[in-house]
C-alpha cells in the first residue's frame, strides 16, 4: 500500500488486520534479514564429501539451537513449540535436506548455493498453491534455511534479550523460533512486511492476544527504531509518528476497545440463551490440539470441529494410533464434559500431505479428497477410527465425516467403524463402539439426499466453506472469484433451510461449522432457519454468544418468511441490515 502523507510527519499505512486490539508504543526493529547475500562457488569432485560434512554440521548445530529454544520456550507459548518441532523435522526433510545434498553432489556447488537453489524451487512450488494457509507454510522452509545458513557462517541469530523496555516489534517477518522467545511483558504488538492472517506470526499474535498488522510490504523501510507507532490490529492500520489529534483519538479507541472486550469475555462463559429462552451451543473449531485452551478461555461450549488433518502435515509419515489417541485425549481432557467432535481426515483437495502425494490430480478440489481418500486407504482410516473409538471411552466424543456425497460412502464408513470396534473388543482394548456419528453437509448432492443420509446418522454439520464452493462453482482459495463467495445467496439460504427442515423432521442434530457461523450478522438468519448449534474460530465465540442473547427465536423464525422471497444476496443483506442494523452496530470491536 502507498503511504498516505498528512500535513504533519505522521504516516498512515494499511495492512492485514491479523490480530485485534490497539497498542501505542515505540518501535523496535528486528534485523533478521541479513542473510540475503550468500556466497556462491563451485567445488571440485574431491571436495564433495567435505562440503556435505560442512552442511551436515550446520544442520546439527541448527538442530541443537532449535531444541534449546523449544526447551526454554515460556509456558504460555509452549503450544507453539510444536511448530519448532516441525522445523526440527524439516531440517532432515527429503525435499529440503535431500535435494540440497543432491545439488551439492550433482551441480558441484557450495552448501549455501545448493540450499538457496532448493529453497527458491520450493518457494515457487508453495506460492502456486491455492490455499493461503499452505502458501504461508513456505515461511517455515525459509526460516529453517535461514537458520542453516547462519550456521554455515552467514550471520548472528536475532537475540530478543537485548530488549529492555515495552516495544512494538517491527520485522520483515518473524520466525516461530523468534516469536516463541518473546517475553510477553515486553512486546505490545507486531508489525511486519510479510505474513497474513494464517502466518505463524498472525496465529501467535491472536493466541497471545497481541494486536498485529501484517503484510505491510515495506514497513521496515519506513519505520526507524524508537519511532512512535499506533497499531490498530482490528482495523489493519499502522500510524507512524502520529500527531496529537490522531494520538488522542486512538488512546480513546483503545480504552473503548478494552472495555467492550472485557465485557464480552466476561459474559461469554455463561450460556447463550435468546430473550425468549432458547439455548444455543456455541462451540469452537480447532486445527491443533493446543487450540482447545483458547476455546475454553473464550467460553466455548465444546469442540464442534476438530480438523484432524493438520496432524498429518509437516511430517515424514502417517501418525500412529497411539499418537492420535494421545492428541485426541489432550483435547478431551481440557474441554470435558463438553463434546469433542472429531472430524475424520479431510486431506487432499487444498490440503495434500507431502508424504503421500503419488496422485497427480488435475482438479484436486473435485478429486480424491476427505472420505473418498479414507475409503481408498482403509488402513490409514482404520488407524484413525480406532484412536477415536478408544478416546471416546473417556468422554463425550462424536465422529464427523467430511465431504459425504452419497449413501454408499456413509454405509461403508459405518461398516469400518463397526470393524474397528469389534477388533478393539477382541483385543480387549477399552473403547466406545456406539459413538455418535455425523456427516458434514458440504456437497450439494448431500443436501439433496439429506433425507436418506438422516436415516443413517445422528447429526448433520453444515460446512458452508465447501458447500458454497461446490454449489456456486467458486474456488474458495481463488482471490479472483472471492467476491462471488456470498453466504447470503438465495441458493445457499435455501439449501440450509432444506437441511435444517430434514434434520427437524427426522429428529437428528443440526449445526453449522463453516465460517458463516462466526459472523454475528448471519446469526438471526441461521436461528430462524433452524440451526441449533454453531461452531467457529475461538475468537468469534464471545461475539456470537452475545448476538444470540440479544435475539428472539420466534422473531427470527418469522423473519425467514421475508428472507425466502428475496431474489438476491444484496436484497437479503439489506433486509438483515434494516431489521438488525442497530444490534449489529454494537458488534464492531
Ligand atoms: C467447511 O467446508 O465449511 C468446513 C468447515 O470445513 P473446512 O473449512 O475444513 O473444509
Ligand atoms: Mg469443508
């Protein structure tokens, strides 16, 4: 973004609002970018072994450094130590390590050059991936390769110990190793050139509840050490050297923000009951087991979607049954007696696993994804099902099957669940066989045969992220068509209405775990349509709970009659605003 210059010296920049909140303080520039210039030279064949040894020594040192950082990671950041463990794995990864060794041997070049070549290739490959989350994962490779480079003699690691006052960190990017060394009492906020909402800095900032504006492109060139900064992580704005009026305005905004947030979080631990007495469960979606803590802190009524595929990524092989069992148990232990809904593997599509990419699919979103993959790989599926049934013996666990598109898939899944249960039974392993089973409704064919599926399962969970993608032909990761992705499209509303009606008639559970559920504006509509529970990113729980409390179920139901006759998303939006606009204006944090 081009900076906007005002009359005074202040500069206003717009970036990605990655973590909400406002902070005002002095800038501290993190200079972690000093390894851009690397040495390039050819080696003779007789020097190949010595060069490989040099590279291996650098890897060894990088590994010890990382292990030391993991051990010293402060308690409240322990949950991110697993990112660093991923980096330890990456150090010996077939792509990064193997291909660098190969380049040294084949191209007869020094380690730094070989590593740079491999990283550039991987960088290109990752950047072409459609999913933002995976695009951001290229940063892991870059951080790891920077660390190896430093150990090859290319620079000093960043040391945060020198920071002796409260500051706002300004960096090109921050690696997980760097962010996990941060002492919370000294860091007020993050400002970076790179990164986005799903980058590690974004994730860590949200977990620590530190305001962050990321992806500002060239902010490190505009800010000097000790410049006064305002970071508005809710609006995505950074003000450098603000003038008096701006400063006063933001000081007031910060006070208002803190007051609203404190009120909201305080009330989020009680149940979400409408004015006319209907209770709605507001649960959290998690990707990693550690995130369960933030669901609990935000007053979540359980886990409505545990995206288990993330445990299969960034590693060299499939996880085993005991590892999965332990991870699921960790989540259950924290949130019990509230439910944990474990969604079985939803890999491929935009979430391919590196060690099992022997399929070359021209159209991965329409390919061997989720339950289709699991039914084709019964061993992988069985390992997961066994782990789930075992953990179900300890509490309220339900299974959720992604991307069901037909009757046979659910029948085959049920057969495998029964088989897992009978195997565990004959092995004498404690488990729960009669576990609650649900399907994600995220493919249009599942909507149309909802009545058939309802006979076979205990609940439906509507996944609007994919349902919109598949029904409206909009690639959810393609920014060119992102503007068409609209949950208020009458087709989407009608599908939700149909599924909710079927669930009611067949007397099974119905909730929504797609992003649509995290938007307060949609809650009156969803309640009116008959959705009984919601699940969302943990940060949205307090807001949604508050919205539920200010509504009347019967009024929402009546409102649907007006919605159903509208011809376009825009008309529906106008209707929501005219009816609930006043309420919604109270929700802007
Ligand atoms: C969805 O599709 O709406 C959903 C919740 O699943 P995911 O985003 O993991 O595909
Ligand atoms: Mg989905």
